[in-house]
C-alpha cells in the first residue's frame, strides 16, 4: 500500500509540473491580430493589378512563304540517274541535287536539239528562196508594166500618124471626087458634042479615058481613105489588147507572188514553231537536273536508289532553308478572335526552354519571350480555330537562336490591366475580357 501511495503522489506531482509549463499567467491571445492581418492582406491582394490575357497554342514557323520547307518536284517525268547529295546535307543555291533521264520516246535522241536546229535552218533557207521569188516576180511585173507603157506609147504615136494620114487621104479623096465630077461633066459635054459632030471620035475617046481615070482615081483615093481609117481603128484596138494582155500577165505574176508570200507566211509559222520546239528542248534538257532553289538542308527524300521512275510533278525531296525569319503561328478560339488585333503584344514560351509563367503578371514571369501580332487570318482553320501570326518584338528579349521550325509554343495575348477582384468577378459571372485595340502612333495616324 505504501508503494502504491508513493506512485500516486509521484504522478500527482508530475501533472502539476506539466500544467505549470503549459499555462502561462502572462499569455496573450494573437488570434484576432492574425485574423485582421490575413483579411487586410487578402483585401490588398484583391486590389492588385491583373493583366487579362488569352491563351493560345501553336508552333514556330516563318513569316515568308519562301522561307518555309520547299518541296522539289520533278518538272519532267524521268528516270533517276544519279544522286549528288544525301539526306542531311547542306546545299547552296544552284547546287545539283539529282540527275534525271527522259523516258519518253520523242525525247530519247541525244542530238534532238541539233536536228531540230537543222530543220529550222532549212525552213529559214526556204523563206529566203521564196523572198527571192517574190522579188523576181516584182521585177517581172515592173518589166511587163514598162513594156506595156512602151507599146502603148508606140501605138499612140502610130494612131497620131494614122489620124494625120486619114486627114490627108480624106483631102485626096475629096480632090479626086471633084476631079471625077469635072470629068463626068466634061464626058457628058463631049458626048453631046460628038453627037452634034463638033468633035471627032478620037477626041471623044481621049476625053472618055480621062473620065475613066478620074473615076478610078476617085475610087482609089476612097479605098485608101477607108483603109487608113481601118488602120486607125485597129491601132486603137491594139492599145486595149496590149493593156489586156499585160494585165493578164501581171495578174498571173501577182498570183505567183501572192502564192510565194503565202508560202513565206506558212513557213514563218513553221519556223516559229520550230524555234519554240528548240527552246522547249533546251529548257527540258536543263530540267533533267534538279537544282536547289536556295541555301538549305536536304530532308525528306521520297525516292531512293537509282533507276526509279518519277512522274511529272512528283515530289522527290525537300529543302529546309538555312536563313529565315522566325514567326509563331497561334490558333485562337472563335470567341476570342475579336480580342486580338495586329500590333497587339503577345508573351509566350517555347517547348524545351524552361520558364516560370504567371499569366496575369507577365513582368514577374521568367523565361518568357515577347512578340507582336502582324496578321490575323479571317478564315477558319481545319481545326476550327483562327490562325494568328506573331513576330519577334525587337524591343524586348531576343528569341533563342536554337529555335527550329515546328517547335511548340504557348502564347498569352495581353489585354487590359484590371484589379484581381474584377477578374474573379468576371470569371465567376462568365463575362468576356475587356475588348480594346492597340492605340496607333502619330505616324500611323498621319498615314
């Protein structure tokens, strides 16, 4: 019993000692202070500024189309003869990547261009021959027209002579006619005198001869006058005959000339066609070599080995340009499209580059990069979103040089600065962010 009492007493003393350690007569409660402190800090935080933003994802691309990976198709169908590079090699602009050989029958002749040029030379020589024929025909026409003028001039002189001769013959016929009339009168008187016995028969016969001669002379002069008039008519008709004959010859020569000119025109068309063929053959020959369009790296070879057949327009290999201007393509939801505009500031992170992001406090974030929107597409993409292009903001931290095309990016398009309480209230009620457009500079306003 004594032992038990001693244990109880010992335990009682221990409890009194622990109570003295727990309770302090000078203890003062701090709960009220800390409650007010937390409340004040919370209210102060609610009034801190918060930058509204729109989150969008995308990837690294280039600003210009020619700086994106270029597909090199086969311009002509052919057979692969030789590869000059392999995948991963860097090439310069103008370097040969692959050599092809034609597989179509009409292009297999190695001397195709030379033979076509020979045909072209023959056609050009034919044109020269026809030109000479045209010139010779023109000379013939000139000679015929000159001969016509000479003949007409000669005939006109002859007509003038015949006209004068007609006048002369007409005068002679008139004189012979008068002589015949006088001889007739004399004959009649002589006959009367013969009947009366005044003259002898010999005198009558002599006067009868004179009368007959006068009649004959009259007839001769009349016939001569008629013949001269007939020659004048014939000479006038000859002028028309000469003109008609010359016209027929000239028309025939002009027909030959027109035929030669027609042949020249036809041959000129054939020459133009052959010249086109020669140029096409030369250009086609140069298309047998696939040339690098710019400096870059060869990737994505679609064909392998030798003697593979490629079709016209079939992609053989790709070239990724070495020099390009980075840009980021972000895809924005349709409901957020009205909240973005060109010139707007965007902050984003790249895959593979560490970053600590506070979306509402961009200045407190670490490892983020800045950019500005340069283009907002107005057509919806295949993924149901709208594409936005962002370039580097030269006034802020430069983008890393280690970026590669296709690197993922997460962007935050910065909007207005609002208090945190307003942002919480907006999200609770489901209201959209504040809409605004970047203010233009004075120079832009002037423009």
